[in-house]
């Protein structure tokens, strides 16, 4: 985990605590875990990063468990979303982050219920999860290819083409 991801985590925690949209606090930590998983594509690192992020969120809420499990699962699944069936596109990032934010919220409710702290599923809870997912979804556009790496590969390809043209 590089320093940049640690800074992203701190910024997400700060924004999550300070911003309220339509009477709902956003869930930016799920977005950071999703971006990490999509960028690294390493399920072990993404799962550990998700668990650490969940631990940070649980330590702020004072109730241990639900966020650790849900963020770890989001990290694991987001690292494995690309591959055989899915090919990266911005719409995949938007839909993926929307889906994973909803999954994160529902898993938090489920795990809380398993820990003898049942959360009554009401219209307000579902509204909160939906608004959090809508706020996070546009961030999914940035979940794809590492643009610096992509531009380097283009430069490498261009240099190979130039060298082959000079030989002919």
C-alpha cells in the first residue's frame, strides 16, 4: 500500500465525516476500497486494504465487525471483477461502484444482525444506502486502467513502430 492510498483513505474519512447530502453521510471509504481493488487487481492486497479500511471505519463508529467484513469483501470482489467476462469501461466502473456500495450497506446490516445488534430495515435505511450508492457511482469512472501506465505502453508501442519503420 503506497502513501497515496493512505492519503486517499484519510481524505475519504474526513469528507465522509464532514459532508451531508440529502440528510445522508456519503460512503467514500467503499469507493476508495473499490478503486484500490480495480487498480491493483490483487485480491489478497485488496482484501487486506478493505479490512484495514473497515477497521478504521469501525473504530470511528465504536461498533466492531460489520465494516471490516463488508469492506474486505468489496476489496476482494472488486479486484476480481475484471477478467474473462468483464472488460473495463467507464460504465462498468460506475455500475460496479453503485453495486458494491449497495452490497457494502446491506452486508453491514446483515453482519450487525448476526452480532446480536439487529438493525431494523426500514425505508430510511434503504434510502440511505441508495443515496450513498448514487453519490459514489460517478467516482467509478476513475476505477479503470492506470492512465500513466497506459500512456507509457503507448509510448513503448510507438517507439517499436518507429524502430521497425527505420529498419525497412
